């Protein structure tokens, strides 16, 4: 998470991965300074890759702080699994039968 810390000045970050309604969803949330600019080189690269997969990107980064970046792509055979991964001594929890130690 070095890039995350360098740009966002965040102390914590969370990642959620889920399958819902035939789509793979990935959400990254932090407690940083906010103000991420959509259209920056990194987010444009993510948008381009998602577009190639018929995906979507949502960025919520208010100046008051914190950022949420959520991406989704179509994925046949949704199983409804969800994984939550935290940073800084938080326990990873894997719901739906996966391994939490990977």
C-alpha cells in the first residue's frame, strides 16, 4: 500500500471483493485526505481496462476526506462470495467459504 499512503496520506485502507448479480465487484476505501481527481493518469488507466471488459468505475473522494473507488465487471456464474481485507492489524474475513489466509 505504499502508493496508497504516498498519495492519500491514509492511515487505513479496506478492500471488499464480491460477486453480485453476475458481476465481480471490487471496492477500495481509505481514511485519507480525499480529493482524488477523476481523469488522473492512474484512474484513466483503470477506466480503460474496465471499459475493455464492459466494466464500470465509481470514484467518491470528497475534499472532507476519505476515498472510495469501486469497480465492477460482468462475471458469469455469480456465487455470492464476499471478502473483506483490512490494513493495520485488522483481521481479514472471508465469507462464503474461501480461505482468509491467502
